[in-house]
C-alpha cells in the first residue's frame, strides 16, 4: 500500500514521464494482488508452502526490479532480465496452486 501511495503522490515529484508512473502503478498492483493472495493462502486448508515461496520470490523479483528500473534505469539496468523471471515465478505459483 505504501509503495502504491508513493507512486500516486510522491513519485510525480521525481519523475515526470507518465509511462514510468504507470509502470510503477502496475508493479504496485501486482504486489498488492499477491500479498492478498498470500494472506488468503495462509488461511486456506490448501496451504502449500511452495506456492507461497514462488509468489514471494516472484513478487520481490518482478515488482522490486520494476521499482528500481523506474527510479533509475541506468543504475539498475542489470535488473531488466529479473522482471520476467519474477513474473514466471508468480505464474508458476498460480499453476502450483491449481495442481491437485
């Protein structure tokens, strides 16, 4: 929530390009969705620690790399390949949740 609020209010003081602000908002949205999913999973009878691990690692990699790239693309350009890997981990978590 804090990173989303920063993106909505504080980030505009630092960054003026709308596409970078939209990218930040997307990262915050995915982080919030997966945080809610983790809470639901922890209360579920189908609690699977490996799903939680995939979602956590994926969210940190996906959203975290996007936050860094939005703030300073040149300094964090090495994190570019981390974003899709994080996305794949999040997808793997959803697929693992669906498995019997």
